[in-house]
C-alpha cells in the first residue's frame, strides 16, 4: 500500500455488479479505493451500502477529482462495458493522467482491441492493462481468478493489490502476469471457451438422462451432486447439481423445467473459435458448444421441425451412470486440452511467454472452470510433457484410458437414441484423430490435386508433386 494515506491505492471506475464487488474486495484487504461512475448518483448509493468498508472508499463524480485522489503512479481499473465505452473513457481520462499511470480494462474485452489500445499507449508514458476477471460477482467480491496482460511497470504496481484480493489455492493467489498487451484478455477468452464446452457437455449428459432415461431434474441433480465427490469435482458440477435441485417458487416445479431452452451468449466463446481458426487451430468441443447455443436460439425452427423430422432411432439404452461420469471426465480433459492448444498457438503467434502451468494454477480457484483437474494439468505442465502436449502426459493418458470406454458408450448411445451430443462426440472425434499417426488427409490432398492441381507432399520423397490421375468418364481430369 502507498505511504500516502491521503491518496487512494487504486481507482475503480464503474460501479455495476463486478466493479462494486471488486472495490469492496480491495477495501476489505486494507487498500484505500477511489470510486467513480458515469451515473454520479450510483456513487453515493454504493458508499451508503459499503458499511464499515466505506472508511476506505472515496467517491468522486468528477473525473479530474477521481484521478487526483489516487496515489501516483496510478492504477485505475475500469469495470465498464467493453468496446466503444472503453474507448470513450480512455479519451476522457487521458488528459488527467500523469507519467507512469496505468489504465486497466477488467471487462471481457476482445484481446485485439486490447492490443490496439496498448499499442496506442506506447511512447505516451501511460500504460494499458487488459485483465481478465473470472468468478462472477461472488468471485469478484471474495476472490476472483485474474489474468493480467500489460507492462512489467503496471504489473509491479498492481501485483500486491491483485494478489491480496485474488482467490487462493492452498495459499497461492490465483492471479498472474501472463504477458504483454492482449495476453490476459486472450487467456480469459479461452477460459470462457473452455467454460462453454464444459457447460455444453454437462447439458448433453443432462439431456441423455432427461430425454433418454426419463429422469426428473432432482434425480439428475442428485447424481451430479454425487459426482462432486470424485474426479469431476468442480464449480460447474456443483452449480449444475444445485440448479437441478432448485424449485420454482411460483409453480413448485423444478426451476430448470420452467426455463426456456434458448441459451444466451456474449461472444467470448465465439471469439475463442474465431481466433483459433485464424491460427489454423480448431477446438471441436468449443465449436460444438458455440454452435449448440446458436441452434438453441432457433426455437421456432425446432418447434416446426419436431413433428416433421423423425429420429429414426436404433435400439439402445442410456449407459450406466459411471459411463456418463467417465464421458464427462474424458470430455473435460479433451476440452481443456483443446483450449490449451489454442493458448500454445497464440503464444507462438503473438510471441507471448504464456506459462501454461501457471495458467492452470491460477484457474484452480476463483474462476468458473475451477476443478480438481486443473491441479493435474498444472502438474502435467510442470513435469516432463512429451512435445508439450497435455494429453500425452502419463497421468492424463491413464485418466483418458480409464474414461474413454465410457465416452465411447455415451456417444454411441446418443447416436442410437437420436439425442444430440455435439461436444462429447466432438471431443471423441478429436481424440480419435489425434491418436492416429496416419489419418485420412491424404484423400483430401488427392482430391485437391485432382480438381485443382494444388499439389501434395509424398510419403517417399521431398517437395511438391502431382498425381497420375485417371481421367473421369466424361474425359475431364479436373
Ligand atoms: C467468468 C465468466 C463470465 C461470463 C459469463 C457469461 O469467468 O466469470 O466467464 O466472464 O461473462 O460466464 O458468459 P456468456 O454470457 O457468454 O455465457
């Protein structure tokens, strides 16, 4: 903390749910916090509800007063909508800054925008940090996981404060400086992509039990609650179990049964995919999850299709609970492995020193995808990992070996029963692709060369080659 007790240690601009929670968290950890908000009346409302923590909070509606109430070099955290509002705030506040000050965007920003903003600050004496914050309102208030991208100067100022407010895993604060400019926001985006995949796989298993086995929501909730004691133990399984066991006070029905089957999304899952595809990567689990949310929104189409498109199901049963548990475990491992592949590709593409072991570690507590598996991933990355590929670690190979039969039986059941498992089957398809030294892309290359003379590499010689293709029956050769 600063020696200057008259000045705040940090500024928080934006007193919505997340900003308010973070400001209170900083204050609770002993920091003096200056707060401000576009709608000035929110400031007094916030201070009025802060209780004893109000002693460490100073409100200022005027931007110049807000900035001057913070000790230099300043760290000013913005918790406002990403995009244009952030650019407007940067323009408005910059004239009040001094050399060495840092602006921090704590929203779910597009890392490309963060890179542009960081580049614009270069040479100005000011610094820009993109910081991913995970854990929702509860996490922000009592311990989020934070992914920081920015300069070493900004990190040095920010570090004691964010380490104090972060979630802890066995004492280790779940926050790290991951690289320059957009590194933090990129890692947060991929975190969300993995979150989408995990949520989708859980929903798929729920669907098998509901529509394939006829279980009611509380029964499914009890099964998920049981799984919370095993290798699936995680925040999302815990949330799922509690959600399934919740009752709607208006109707007395299970809460999930009165919720319309149309998923929202703010874009981070989609961004993960877009960036993966740009780098020549893909992530079948995340792709399936984003796609499924899109299809879920086509409610009218689905309602029309329901009586018109028969399932043509085959004989089959929903597998036993252990298989479903194993399917989720294998799917979770493969979904994370795909996310980490995207992070590796980005580290190379943007020349970021992304430490995948550290990223696993800071995801072990505070964030939405926290789970006991993250500890295994951290250990795998800290150990001797063949080629740096997560699923080649001996420990994870053992886990996959034990859970793969369950994943196969679950995906097979979805196929025979006509119940969609896009993320689980995407995970399995990726596994079956990666584990084969010789795939089928030789056929793709043959077709490309046949119709477009695109050339191919031979298995027995260097360089580019063309095939000795038979002419088609109409005489054309492509
Ligand atoms: C987190 C979450 C959070 C995200 C929500 C909703 O890490 O705390 O990822 O940042 O906003 O999960 O995201 P969608 O609206 O896209 O589902």
